[in-house]
C-alpha cells in the first residue's frame, strides 16, 4: 500500500495542475469584459488607459496558469526523485496540460477578443463567430501534446513550441492589460493583434522547428551556454518588467530558436506517424 501511494504522489501534482486549469476556466467566464478607454471619459484625451466591468476575474485565470506551471514542473521532478515514472503518469500529464495550457489559454484569448470588440465604437453585442478563432490555440495545443507523446525525437529538445510556454505567454496578457504595463493595454486589446498572436502561437506549437529545452545537465558553462544565458536574461527581464518580462522572455526564447533554425544547416526531419 505504501509503495502504491509513493508511486501515485507525482500524479497528485498533475491532478493539481488540472484542478487549477479548471478553476482558471471558471474565472475566465465569471464576468463579461466591458472595457472602456479612459480617453473616452476624459475630454483632454490624456489618459489612454482601460477600465473594466465590475468584479472581473480574468486576471485570476492568469495566476492559475502560473501555479499550474509550477505543479507541471514538480510532477516530473518528484517522479524522478521517487523513481515513480509511469506510462500512466505520462498520459495523465498530457491530459492535464491539454486543459490548463490548451483550453484555458484559448478561453483567455476568447475573452480578450470580446474585450477588443467591445472597445469599438457603438459596440453593444459581439457575435460569437468572431471570437471562435481563439480556440485554434486549444486545437493546436492538444495536437502538439499528442504528437509529443509519440515523437521519439523530443527527449533532449522540443520540436515546436511547448504548450506550457504558450500558456504562460497567454497568462501574461490579462495582467499587462489590467495593469496597463508600459501603456500596452490598448495595443493588446486590438482584435488584429490578438488574431495575430493566436495564429502565430498556434503555428509555433505544431511547426517542425527545433527549440532548446531548459534541462541543464551540469552547472558548467560549456554545453549549457544557451540555457544559462537565457535564464539570466529572463530573470533580469522579469525583475525589471514584471509581468511584461515573462512575455518578453518567451518572445526572446522564440526569437533565439527561430534564428538558430534559419541560420543552422537544415537537416531532414522525419515526422512520426499518428
């Protein structure tokens, strides 16, 4: 009995990840977003911030993703520490990630798109069909997770953007909007910007682009130059830019991987059968 419980401990972290994902979806739809530009209320037009409807809890969905990302890391760490890896744990992890880092980010984009449309002149009602492209994120995330499970190439690095990275980027958007970090709220609450982010991140998840993992085999500089440099720069970005620093770090990660992909010699990559 004790051995079975120890073997199940990593799964508790994974289920915690799933639970936070479910809570995040509730927070996404707990209130509707009705943003108003402050310069519409201020005749001078000096303040271009954004105010929202009462008691909106979309930002809480962001914290659910942050918390779930910690649990997502811990389940693998604990499984290795307890020597409790299992095929069940692998499948459970992917199912939990599909909700937390697939469906939940799509719901965040759905609500942000709703807010963007409500910012347009004379907007009273938004047709749902205009918001449905947000769920392309969920479709590509689930496809990417299923592909990862059968892809033998992704032991030391990733092929395509990992879903937790995409989810963390999505989680920063409501926080940047609510705090109007660096005056970017209006920029993010632009439907074309949001459509562009949905399409870009959906493509990045399923694209055949190698992306380095954050696994550091030793604390030596040699062989870990990219990972250590990136982690230091990311830490500085988060310290100075706060929530926006997380988004900037993920964009930097994508930029580095794309540069390495396009300037390095191309190798023929075989795609595993589904």
